């Protein structure tokens, strides 16, 4: 486990988001990093092929709170999230995506309410996504809730605030190549007795660019993720205690 040297690490995977990345970085700086002095932003660049890499390098040069990691090969969203989790040095980790579809002004509500929780999960009560993604979310909701033994509305949301000690508590049981470590985090938190809080958040339409995951790839990914989630969900996990 990394030594805790800052209050908050923001973990954000990125792939080909040239159209929005500058605005997203500005939002993070204003609505998250400036709100929590001493925090850091970890950007995991999954070998972007557009102008994303140039924008990230420029941002890191001008803001020392930003650390950019580039994967040795295009490895997918899950591997990038896991790499960010492993590199985080904060007491808390805030996991988000880089597409600009979540209003980051809502972060302060999570931050101020964190003390009585180990994992705070945003819930996209109204989604602005294609129908196939809404169907996927509905199926995931049922599977996760059954495995977690409690109703959880939006396990895969890219808007989570979690104690780093909980992330590291579950890391030995999480596959290094997990397609959706964010989902496994929620299932593991519930199964190990962590305190979970759900909070409704505003989900925004995607204004620029497009998702890089097509329907046929999504189906294949769902099968892989579902199998990993089922295997993870039936494991016996040690009890989590804050600070452990």
C-alpha cells in the first residue's frame, strides 16, 4: 500500500478525448483540486492517438498537481483505473471518467459528507446515454445487488469517492486485468462490511466526441465483465475496518 501523503487523489483514465479534455481538466482543477488543498490528479492515458497526449502534457507542465501516466500499450478502461488506484497517494480516491458527462460541482457534497462512509457512490438518476447502455446498467444493477446482498443502483458510475484503505483492502482479490474494477469495488465493499452511501447526481449529455466502445465490443466486454464479477462476488472477503 502506498504511503498516504495527501488528502485526495483523483483517478481519471483517458482515451482520445481531445475535444473535451481541456475543459474537463479545468473543471477538475476548479471544482475538486482547488476545493481540497494538497490533492492530486492522476491521469492514465491509454495510448491516445489524437491530440489528447499533447493537451495532457501541457496541463501537467502548468499544474504540478497533475501526474500523467501513459500505458505501455492500449489496455482498456479497467486496467487504466486499476493503475490509477495503485498509484494513488491520497487518503481518499475520487474516480471519474474524462468525457465531461458529470457535473463536478457536485463533488463538494460528497467530500463534506464522507466521514460516515467508506464508499460514496453517485447515482445517475436520469441518464443521457444510448439505449444499449441503459439496458446494460439495468442488468448490472440486478447482478451487483444480488452479489452484494443489498440494492445498489449504479455500481459502474464514474463518480465514486472511496477510502484508499478500502481500495487496498480489496486489491489482492481483484484481478489485475479486471474489465470493470469499479464494479468489483462496490461488490467488494458491500461484502466486506464497508459503509456505502448513494447520492443522486446530475448526468450530462455528451456534447463532443463519441464513446469508443461499440455495441459488438460492448457485448463481448459484458460477458467478460459478468464472469469476472460473478467469480469475485462469491469469494469470501475479510472484514474491512477503516484504517485497516
